């Protein structure tokens, strides 16, 4: 039998080649600069974040200057300071010859902290807020893609408006890079090479991780441009179209209007936003493969996508069924909007959320916790993980009847190993353990128990919309400095996962633990003598 010749990879398009070169150029720049004597993955990561984020300050400063805004100089000076600090840190550091998992965890957490510092500085320098705790929580919402804010976007300058929107968009793009380059080595919450469907599907797009990243970032940019053009054709002003396309595809949710999407009072714009939010919660590798080959049946064949659509349909029907009014075109659209906004963790608002019944609120909160599909830019615990947990519960129930049965957990054609399963369960347990004290802190700082619980679940899933007496968007402005710090920490943990943060905190305390052990040993030696 004659062997089949290997299939040739399709030629890359211009956009994909451009994206690949930009990513390659950025990596080469950091590698060329990091020639210091200190081998430190943390130092290289912090410096890279600051060096590569400085152009964002410059671009927003130019836009604000052209618009005649007051913040162009503050953005330019802050960007220059961030660039100098980044160059200094990178120049003193170098890539380590070996990289243990603990240091890689610490590098991920410190990279998020570096981005938090840069965005906090921008908010303080431009006068968007004068309080440090407010600036920190606004920066956390920006870098994690959470629609929680105390600032009226209609009073912001064009430079800061674009800065916050681009910050959410670039943070989601960074999540794509982390998905391909970092998560397969970390094994965070089961998203690993041992059994993680997310990273496995992402890495199959191309033989090299650089080509995979170029493909995913290209489809991400293309979806953003397509959504922005759709908003523009629907009658939305240019700046609003730009801002909402950036924050919708990134599942960030920031708006240029105080009333979010509801401010435009347009059914067409709401339907376009629904499609954009739906795409934000869908797996990027799945979208890329379906669009490249023109095979829409790939969506139907994906078990995770079927569950994703099934959850949206079920909750939409339940919200309508529990409503006091008969379904109309407007109520059906608003129910679909709320459901898709919750599961995609975008947090956009359209319609009156106060009319949703308590049962509907409970189901929407469940969707916020579930989040989007694996390998998407949405937050939450991910649909795939809950599917694995469901199959795990079913397997344990069957084992109670047949103790000697040996059964593996499968998702489609992928099998989930026991190590990945243990990590998924551990991730859910750690998230729950952190959620409880945060609810207590928020409740003690001014929120009612319903508002504290729903808001904590929402920000941990990077949604930002809560329920209770403070309405969907009033929770963050109703707490003090302690609540702002707790909310910021929970947003970051929800975005980068619990494990890297806890390991990084353990690494910070490791020198103190070592010194304490030496002191105890010295005391013991003195007693023996």
C-alpha cells in the first residue's frame, strides 16, 4: 500500500505573517535586552510587561492630543517612566538556564502585578481618580477584563477612554499567549498537556507554538475589526464603535457610556453585541479551524460547544418563564442578552435587570461562575471543567454500586487523566476557600449579604455585575478601601487562576521560613550543648 504523502500546510496570509513577525520581534527584543548577570524569570517578565506596554501610553497620548484632551502629557510622561523602568529591570536580568515550575508560577503572578502597577500609575497621573485604592481596583478591572468601575466613562478624556479599552483588549491577547506558551507547562486547573482539552486543541493548530499564537491572535484581531465595522454600520459613532468592539471581543465589558449598551436604545446594536459576546466565550482554536476550512459542522461536533449553547438556551428559557410578563421581541432579546453577557463574562448591560426574578438571578450567577469555553478569552471556571466535574460525579456514583469498575473520563475523543482531574477539583476547592472570606470582607465593608455574595462570584469570574439593593453596577462604589483591595485581589486571582498566586505568595515567604528554620536549629543546638 502506497503511503499517503504528507499534507502541505496552507500558505499563511498577510495578516497572519504580520502578526507572527510582531510577536517574534517582541520576543527577540526582550531576549536581546536581557543580558544582565542575575538570572531571574520574574525580572524578565516584569521588565517585558513594562517595556511592551509603553507603546500603549504613547498611542493613547497621541489620540488625546489630536482630540484636544487634557491627559496627553500625563500619559506620555507616565509611559516614558514605565519604559525606562522596564528597560532597567530587563537589562539587569537574564533568562534563567533552568526554570522550575514554582518560578514559572511566580513569573505569571508578577507579570500581572507589573501590569497592575502600570495601569494604576496611568489612572493616578491623569487624575481619573485621586485615591490609590480606587486606582488599584480600576487597574485590576482593566487588566483582568472585569466590568466593574466607579468612574463615569462619559467624563473621561479620549486618551483614557481608549487606554482602558485597549488595556482590556491587550490583556485578553496576553491570555492567548499564556494559553499556548505557559499553561501547558503549569497544568493550572487541568489545562495541561496531560489531559487539558484547552491547551491541547490550541497547540494542534501548528507544529510550532509561535505559529499557533500568530493564528490565534490573527483571528482575535479579525473578530475585533469585524465587530467594530458592524457597530459602525448599525449607527454607533466611531469612537463608541472602537471602544465597544475592543471591550466586547475581549470579554472586558467597559463602555464609553454610563448606561452601557442600553444607552444606544437600538435593537440592531444589541443583537450585534450578543453575537460579539457569544464569540468572546467561544474557543478561539475552534473558530479558527471552522473558518479556515469552511466547516461549520465543527461547532456541532464539539461537545463543549454544544453544552455552551445548551446552557444559553436553557437559562434564556428559564428567565423568560419566570418573568411576570408575556414574552415579546424586546423581552426575548434582553433575556438572550443577559444570558450571553453572563456566560461570556462580558458584563454588558441592556434592559432592566431589576425585572429579573430571583430564580433568574440565581441561574445567571451560575452562568457567571461557569464562564466561557476553554481556550477562549472569557473568564469563569470554564465549561470544560464543569463537564469534567459532572462526569466525575457520575463515575463516583457508579463506583458506589460497582466498586471494582475501572472507568476513564472522556470529553469527545479526548481523555482526562487522573492528574488533570485532581487539579480541576483542587482549583475549584481553592477558589471556594478564597471566595468565602472575600464575601465576609465585602459584607463588613458596606454590602448586604446578597450583594456581597453575588458581587464576589461575579468579580472572581471577571464579570463585574452583581445583584441586590445596589443594582447591577453600584457594588464597587459602595465599599471602602478594604473592599477595593479585596475586590482587586479576587479579580486578578480569577483571571490568572488561584494556583499561581498562592505559589507566588509562598515563594515570597520562603526566605522568611528558611531564616526561621535556621534560628530554630541554632536554638536547638544551644540547648543540646
